[in-house]
C-alpha cells in the first residue's frame, strides 16, 4: 500500500527543543524519529503508518503539562519523552487523567510508580548506588556532591548521603546545588579546591555541564587530582567539553563503545543518518528502543487502546543496543551498570561493569521486604520527592515573582524619571507662570494624570515640608482618606505619618527621604516602615525622593514616591517560616517511628507482646501523622492550582454536624463536645468538604481552649439561612494578627505559650472550601471575652454555603491546628522521610542496639509530643534508670524542684514554656546542677545547644544507640557530652 493512502496512527514525542535542556533532549527526538522511520519502512504497526506529533516542552515543567494535554487532544495513542523529573511529574498528571501512557527514557530517582508510565532508565539502585560503591572503592572515601536544583539530584544525593553515613570512615564533605541552566560555578569550584575531596559526584543537567567542566579545568582541577563522576552527562553532553573533561568518569547503563552486533548496527545507522561526528548515549538508545517496545506491545495486544497496550507491555522483551529490554510488573526494566573513563575521542573506556543486569528497586527494597504497613511506608517515601518537587515549584514561583518585581521596579524607575522630568518642567513653568499660564496648566494636568494613575504613593511638598499634592494611592497607603481634601490638617509631612526603620527604630526627620530631597540630595530606594492609620498594620515601603528646582538651581519643593513592598517581604518570611515549621512537624513523627523500630529490632524476642504492640501502634500513628500532613499539603497544592473539585448534593445539615462530631476522636476529659441541632435543614453542598470545616472548628475549639469546658456545636435556622455555631473557651488572637490568619502557612500563635505546632494551612483550606461554595467566612475575637462563637451560614436549597466564623475567646474559628491527640488518633502535619531510615534489602533491617550499663540513675525527659516522650522513657527505663516525664518547661522545673536528675533531655519547641526559657530559669536557680542535652529537629542543633548552655545535643530523628550512650557515659567535669551515635 502506498504511504500516502495508508492509514495512520498518531503518537506524541515531547522534548525540550529550546531552553537549557535542549542540548540533551534533541538527540533523543532524533533517535525516536529514526525508529519510527524504520517501522514505517517495514509496513508500520497493525497496518498503520506511525505519524509523530512533536511538542516542545521548552525546558519548563508547566510547558510540558500544556503540551502533553495538546498531544492527548489531537489523539496521540502514546507519549514518549521528558528528561527532568519535574517535566515527568507534570506529564504524569496528564496521562493519568486521560488514561494514556508515557514511556520515559531517562534515569530517575525512583519512589514513584504509575500504571500510566513505563520507566525505562536506571533507578537509583541501578546507577547512583553502584556508582558510589565503585567510586569509594577506587577513588577514595571523601565525597563532594554537586547537582542541579530539582528532584532527581536532591533525592539521588540523599541516597548517597545515607550510603556514605552507613560506613565509618566515609564522609560527604559538601553538597551544593545550582539552578537549571546555571553557568557560574566559581563558588563551587573554589570549594572543591579548598576541600579537595576524593571524588565529586556530578548530577548537573543540560548545558550546566559545559560551564562546570570548563571552570574546573581553568582552576587546575584535573581527573588525576580530583576525579568527577557524572550521573546525568553522557557522550553528547561531554563532546563540547572533552578537552576539559578527559579522564573523568560517568556511570550509565550503556556506552557507545560496547561491542555487540546489535549496538554496532544501531551506531552505524544512527551516524549514517545524522552524521559521523554524532555520538550515542544511554538515553538515546533507550529513546530508540522504547518506540520498538511500544510497536511490539501494540502488535501483541492487537489494538492501539491504551489499557490493553499497557497490559501487554508488561513482560514484553525487545532487543536493544544496550542488551535485551524486558518490562517487569513494576513498569521498570533490569539494566546493567557501567563505569567509564572519558577518552580524548569522547568515548568512555569501560573500567567496571556489573556482572549481570541489576533488578530495579524504585522503592529502594521496601517493595521486596516483609515490613508491616508496606503501602503506608511507600506512600510516605513517595512524599519526599513530592515535597522536593513542591519546594522546587515554590522556588520557581518566587523567582517568577522576583522577575516580575524587577520589571515593576524598572518600570517604576522609568516612571520616576518621567516624574522628575515633569517636576522640572513644572518648576520651569512656575518661573514664567504669568507669561505662560496655559503652558503651566497643561503641564500640571499631565503631571496630575500620571500621579493619579500610579500604583505607588506620591506626595509633593513645598520647601517648608508642607504637603501640596498627594494621590489616591498615598491616601490608601497611609489609611487617611481625608488626606485628599485641601482642608486636612496637619499638612506637615512628619505629622501625617510616623516612619520607622526596618529594625523598628524611629526615622529622624533629617533622615526622611523627602527631607533629604529638600536639602538637595535625591534619594533612591530607601526602605522604611509606616503604620496604616485605618487598618493599624505595618506597611513596608521603598521610598524615593527628588528635589524640585528652579532654573537657577533653587530648591522649591520635593516629590516623594513610596512603593508598597510588604507582600514581597512577607513572601520571604513565609518561606523561611514554612521551612522551619515543616522540619519540626515532620521530624517528630519520624523520630518516634525510628526510635520504636530500632528498639523493636534491637531487643528482638526480649520485647513483651504488650510493649511490642504499644511501639507498633506508635509507629502506625507516626505513619498516619505523616500521611495526613501529606494529604493537607496536597490539598493546598490542588487548591493553589485550581484542581479541587466539589461534589454538590442535598445535605441534611444537622445530621452532617452530628456525623462530623462523631467522627472526631474522644476529646480529653476536661472537654465535652455537645452537639445541639434543631429541625432538619437541607442545603446543597459537598458533604466531605463541609464536614472537614466542621471538624476543623471542633478540633481547634479543643486545642485552643486549654482550660477545658464545654464545646457546643449547634445548628439553627435564620431567615433563608442555616447557621452552624461552635462555641468554646478560647485563648484569643492578638488584634495585629487578625488580618493575616487566612493566609497560607500563617500561624498566629508562633513563639507564644499557645504555640501548639501545625503547618498553618487550616484556615486557608477552610476559606478556600467556603469560597468554592460561593460563600464567605469571617471571625470576631477579643482576648478578654469568653463564649464568642464560630459561625457559618448556608443558604437553604440554593446551593450556596455562606460561612460566618466568630472566634471564641482568643482564637479564630477556622484554624487548622488539630487538637492534642489522645490515644488512638493524631494531630498531623507535613511529611518528610529521612532517606537513611530506608534499607536496600532485608538483610539491613535490624538495628544494632547495644546493651549498656547506665552511668546515670535518674533522667528528666522534657518533650511535648506524648508518643516520643513515652518511647524515649521506655527505652531508658529498660536499663533500669528512673525516668521523670514532663510535657513542657513549667512541668520540667517542677520536677527539678522535687529532685535533681543526673541528666536532662530537653526539647526546644514546646507550648507554655519552651526549651530556651526552661534552660535560662534552670541555670538561674541551680547553676549547672545537671547536664542538659538539647533534642531538636532544627538544622542548627549544635548552635541551639550552645545558646542555652547545654552540654550536648541530639538531632531528631536519632538512633537508639545515641540515646543509650548518653545514659551510659559517666559525666566528666569540664567536658561536654558526646551525642554522636
């Protein structure tokens, strides 16, 4: 049949044809088109000619998602491509929603498994792990890690850190990341020279490798002195820098130099097609082979239907230049690992190969182990790259905002220059005002039009400092609407607004930008803080001012331009706060799980059944805590991207309230949850979402009413609405924080005695749910009042839910801070699982918990997390040591008064009284009566220990051996405790 009349089938080829990844991905597209041409020349697939649809992902994850949707809409039966994990994750959502399939040809970090993706490149255990073992055995034990700042390098390097940490004598001396496409490596190169590692493990992607190898060579770093082993750069990436990279190493599943008939045939055909100077690589041969694999799977299935093709792909085997490619049920393929040394002709001379293909373990061996709750563990493991990916997207958003702000600043500078020009023109017009009244009026009108339409606040003063002109933005910025009226007094600039420096000190009159301009000195971008007189909130502004002069140079006045930069500064603050809170919230459940697991593994059959069940229950609660935090973060992600859908149906509101209350675990004995309902009231709403709002209200009522009392939940009709009210004995929200409580990641009680932890996303979730129903939500809170209800109202039968939240005493009605968990439930926050806690096989699962004789007879443990407190106590008590437990600093001081312990284990972040306050009061009262060891999830644990005068520290999560060592080592006067496990 002629090709022009032959039926055709479409497939999608999606790669970065532009941008920083194009140099790596364009050869993959060439290999795929070569495979398609070969198939079409032999008659096609099932009698159909393959018609490729080619899409450019532009080296951006968001572009990959849009292009994948376009490919699916035009009828592509399968998609082939992507390189970075960020692009793969973007396409993953598309193929899963469309029930299509993606064949992915590049090595990746694992911890992912989709029914709609076949992962044909190496997993970490097929590349990074054997590469590291070879490098340490042959090049040395001191490793420096450098990579592009996205998912694969960070996850791969976390595994490398775990492997290195597991072997004494090995160390990771540094770990550095740069943005995709970065070319400036001066700081990284200087650090490599200074630290002189045994080997550098390189996971840079795309064009970044060009700058890296050239700058290393220019700095005198050679393969003989400090070898570099690459995980993401193969023959094509090395070709432009072979003079700088010769002698260095790489690890892949394939090198062009492999001598087999299939490879010789492929290399000859590829170079004949594309030029004899072209080089082949593992991603290139995989891109070619995946087309052949799909052809075989389609012919085996007898159809192009995606589900059938995916089913037939499993177990399918095709010949490949790298060797046979067989697809396992986990959608991965066994692959050999080769380490090669780069030669001057840009070929890698193979110096080591794995004896046989390595079985893929995308879950690092967990999938083949016998551990309990395997699915929960895998979900928790999957959250780590998702969290890294979310952080990468957040960084990308911040960078985009920064660029937008830079463009806005440039526009502001241009506009400011125009203001200066118009101001000079106005001064000139004022000199000749009697002769040129018409000109002056025209110029004044032009200036006023510019100023009135500026988003920045503009204030014009005369040479005495009296305000002569302001725009609407200035009145709104200051919160003084009357400022626009000529009769407003005072008119002197310092009397209108009180300015402060960013550090809180008052700006003296002579330091003000406008006063400096009146003195003849222009001012550009001076940071100041003012308080809005209407909202009573601080506003961060960037001030610029210029003098107005006559033709003779005399200053007649000045123009002040203020730009509101509060949002950008708040964004940076939220980023820092989120990282700190996430570390604390995630590491605590991990510490519980790790301690219990090591205790169980180490003690073996010595553990009583009741004690074993208690520890397993804590591990289960820890996993559930992490899972729920992940769920909340995913909800935030879906809300931010507009993907949260509502399932509206008629709902009987009174019954929904009762179900929500019944679904909440029993509250502590000092609280009683009392639902009160009236007549049946029907609203149209999403049952699960509204039930979540009610549950959040009741959880918060228990959490933020520590004194106890009744929590009343009532439903009552009112006109055309149904009102749900939650009433408790709350602790109040400060007036200056009430306007921020609906912001994502904002926590009103941070750093106060009422800081019970949490990620600060509850109110944000509730607000978004309410608004998705077409409703509204608000609160009322006064710190001195009690019994102020939370309320929300739902219109009957109209499908709209209007939420009115009134804060009980001292808190907002919709804060997603879960109540302290009684036995059997948890209040959960975000997820981050340390890679060193995962094992590569069953043989490594048992911890080596050493039996020791205690040197201390009484230990005080101060920790607000009940599970962790009890677990630590049980481990120490197993040595016969007396343990005194305290949930906060106040209880800890009381315990000390009852009897001085031999050792104090001190958590830092606790409600009522934190670790810093406890340490200060302890030392004030008792000097150094007992050594203190700080137990914290913070990255600066050593510094925190120093700050509070402690003798040592433990990082969460910590090993049981480290804990037992603290108890077993006798104190030595004048010597700090060692806490290394």
